[in-house]
C-alpha cells in the first residue's frame, strides 16, 4: 500500500460491496454514488445495493453509497446482512 496511488486505493475500496470500507478525499468530499441506483439479489437472498442511499437503522438514518442488506430477517445488524442467516450463506 505504501507504493500505490490514492486513486488505486479508492478503486479497491469501491469494489467492497458492503460499504464496510470507505474513503474520504483529502480535498474534501466523499465517494460519488453510482447512478442510477442498482439493487441486485444474490443467490442466497441478500440485496447488494449501490447508489445514493438513505438506510434506516436502529441508530438512525445513514447515508450510504454501497450496502449489503439482509433478505431473510435473521441478521443481528438489521437492515445490513451479517451472514448469520440463510441469505448470507
């Protein structure tokens, strides 16, 4: 990582489907969300969402650009998938 560019690191972070990895630009600002927003259901049922998102969580509304949401209702991190139930297998 010491010898890579900031753009290369940002590219790797953007590949993280869950949004667990994030980056912020030195000049300010954050990742630009995909447009249009897309929702893809995985074979096991979880939902991979990319775009300009507003996600309701027990801690309040979170602005996201990427998220993997639970499709089975068994996640302990609702609405996010924690791979605890059948949709995360």
